[in-house]
């Protein structure tokens, strides 16, 4: 089974994150970045599927030069090869354009049996690229899978909602986005770090994918970020002093916020 | 020339990620309850920490001699990087790796028969099992001549009687074997013949005493051991008969450099803790780092961290160069003792300084500097005391002994 995993290089959620003042886009260059933690679950799931049978795991990313770090991490975890789509014109692309670039890249890799993605990035947090990508590739999409079983010609996924869990089956080839409940991503290992150095990484530009600069980027985006401002720092917590009425005060605090 | 290779740094980042996410949240509780996290060891093994100096044929990642540098095998410096990074989060977890490799794996690797290596090393290199080495006795430490544990050979079986003290990793649920030094006879000149014998865990007559009540290193597994008519097959002799103590001495240099790496992790952490605290804690309306009484102490910590790291990795590099046949044993011995002496004393000094910067909070177990303060002292004692190191350094200078 051949699997493509789409991964994203995102600013570290633990570190300081900023926007570019000139065009209101996320600063991906001057910050500490890494493989989006939500994408690690997709990489892990792909590795487990291939290890249980056979096949090739290819990781694909779209992003600036630093995004190669996200590919490297996936290769160190055990993915077989990587594709990095990099082009200055892609800067500022919205979800629609991102899904277009990913679709063209996956077609160029060769249509796999399964496309896996995380459920969302940890920076944009749109969560729409998986379905857009499935639409472009003409694949059935199963989103937010918390369990995945792969058969000979179909996948079965469990989708956990607040009140019920759905079991969904889709014919292969298919696209599945996975949640952070599906597995426990492995750490790379010393062997993995050494092996990754010898694994193939393809670097493609827009022209390699038959795309032109006006189909992507900030100008082609359907939405525009018009302004950004830093959130005010968190207010200090309320301290309730118990003078016999502590329980009542706590209850009314929670009731005001509709927690009870 | 003063930086590690990108491979070393990449492995450092991996160990740091793992230690911060999987170890740091638990160490205060494990320390408080003296809990040895046996489940953690195989996970450290999966990252490759125990196999860095073990050849590939026995489950490790060290390349065969003659493989080019770009083949990317494990080496001793890589092990020191892992020990430093673990030690930065918790010293007792760091010593578990250090002893697991230096005392558990190395003697078997260096002196084991092909059969012994094949039997024990794969599980040890993977972190599935741990091994210990028993030299110290209630009445004998650095003076091996005082060894009273005895082993007698009859009908193809060794019978071991005696006791050992302070044996690291000897009583964990995953300990597979403890190698002990024992008198196996008397030489013509009357001195004892000391040999090393491997005693598998749970061999009848091999008793692991209850854990010690220690000042620090609460998470580390340390026991006294007792042997009462404990019998193992003749082929459990490790190395040549009568060479037990000499073999042990020969593996000590690695251990000293590895302890230096552990001490460096301690100093580094004290620098980080004191720096952050002195920026954040206010006194008289300003961060305490504003005042020279504090800032000078933090500056001293930076000097201790830098010097510790340089001495440690210089010695580790010499050791790898020696293994490649380019440096002499004598050079490594001297560098190992200098690094061990300096860094262990630096660690004790650094924990004292950091505790002082933290003031009253430094005395509270809620802050990690208190744990590091308790953990640091043993660094000046284990694997050769500071006094033994000074003696060895003086001998290395050619002073009469």
C-alpha cells in the first residue's frame, strides 16, 4: 500500500509567534518551527499501516526552505521519501490554493492508495485542506478519524462525536484525516536520524507542477487577513477567600460563566 | 573545532525532546517516592541510547572498524551527549544510562566470549534489560586487595560467597545479570587472585538487599547484594581468570568521562534555572538579577558550564580517537580524570550557587534546584573520588607514587 502523508511546517506553539507586518501573514521564517504536532499522528498511522504490511510512505509539504525540517522529522520517524514544494509565489496562499498545490504534487508523485493528513494545522487551524484536497483528487474523504482499519480495497474509520461514534467505510483510494486520539506518535531514534540522511527528498517549484504564479499566493487568496493585534495578557485569576461562604462564591462564579 | 557534529546535535535535540516530554513531568514524584521507572528504560532503548557503543552485530549502532565517518555509527561522544541531556532533566535517570552502558554493557563488550556477547548484549543494547557490576564491598572499595567475596570452581561450577555494596541497576525488574569481582585463589606472592563472574538475576543464593536510604539519586536503583553458595556454570567467568580487577580498571576511564557528562548536565541546568529565576523574581521592586550580588553568581555558573562542557567533550573526543587508534590510552586517562574531577566539583558548586540564588525557595523541594543539590554530591564520590582523581592526575604527571 502506497501512502502519501501531507505535513506542514508550523511555528512552535511553545515559542513566540508573530505575523509579518507588511502582509498580515504568519511569520514562518524568523521563528522556531517544527513538524505540526497534529501531523505527527498522520505520519505515525502511515508507518503503522506500512509496517503491518508493505508499501511506501511519502511525505509531502508545501512551504519555505525551513519546511524541510518538517520533512526531515517525518523521515527520521521512518517515512521512505519526501517531496518539498517550494516557490516564492506560494507565500500567502489560502487553503484553496494550498489544496491545489498539494493535489498537483500528489498527482506527480503518483496516485497513492491512501492520503493521510492531520485534522488541522496548529497555526492556521482551518481544518479544511483535507476535504478540499480530496475533492481535487476525486477521492472519498473521511475526516477526524480516531481509529483506522485498512482492508484490501477499503478503509474503515471511527469518528468520535460528543454523543455518538460513527463507523465509516470508504473505498480505496481514499483520503483520511486523523485526530490526536488515533495513536501515540513515535520518537525518532538514533538509527532513524542516520537513515534519514540517505533518504530521497524531491524539491519542486510551481512550474514542475504545471501551475502558474497567479493561481496561488496572497493575490489569489479568496480571503484576506485585514488586521492583527496581540491578545491582551491574561488577567490574574480570582482568589476566593473562604469565610464560610466559599462554596457559594465558587458556584456563582461558575454559574455566571454558564459552566453549571 | 569547538563544536560537535550536526549528527551529535541532532541526537541531542531528540534526547532533549524525549527527556522534557516523557521524563521531566514525573521526576519530582519519582524522586519523592524513590520509584525506579522500569517502563522508561526500554523506551530510552528504542531511541538508541543504550546501543551507541555496541557493534551492530550485537544490536547496537557502532559501525565496524574501517567504516567511514559518513556511515554515521554511534560513538562514545554520542553517549556523553545523551547522558548530559538526561542529566539536565534528572541526574538519577542520567546515571541509570551511564551505569547501564559503562558498568553493565562495557565489561561484557570488552571481555566477553562470543557466546557471552550473543547471549547478553542484544537485550542490554536495546534497553530491554539492565546489567550491573559489583566491585565495592562493605570493607573494600578502591583497594581491591581487600576483596573478600570468594568463588571456588569445582566440577564445572563456580560457587560464590560474599557481599557487595552500592551496586547500581542491580535490583530492577529488568536486571538480567550482575558481574561481580571475587577472589578465585592466591598468587605465588600471596596477593589475591581476583576474577569477574557473571551472576544472572534470580540465581538461587543471590539475594538483592532492600534499597538504600540515600541523600540523593532516589530514582536510581542501588542495592547491597549477598551471595550464599550461589552457583553458576564455569563459562560464566568474564574475561581471563585472575584479571577481574585489572579489567575493571581498564573500563573506568569511559565511566569517568561519562560522569563528567552527567555533571555537565547538572551545571547546565543550574545555569538555566538561576538565569530564569533571577530575571523573574523581584526584590526591592526589581528583578534580583539586577543586583550584582546575584548577577555575578549567575555569571560564575556560565563559566562553570562552559568549562565543564569543554573538558568533558575534549575527553570524550580523545576516547573516540583512541578507539580509532589515533591517541594513546595515557592521554585519555589523564583527560578523563581531569574532566571527572573538575566537573563533579563544578556541579556541587553550581548547585550551591543556584540554591543560594533561589533563596528560601531553593531549600524547598517544589523547586528542582533542591533535588539537584542533593543529587550532586555523589558525583564527587562515585567512579573514583576527587581524591583518587588527584592521585591519578599526579601520577600521570610522573610524580613518584
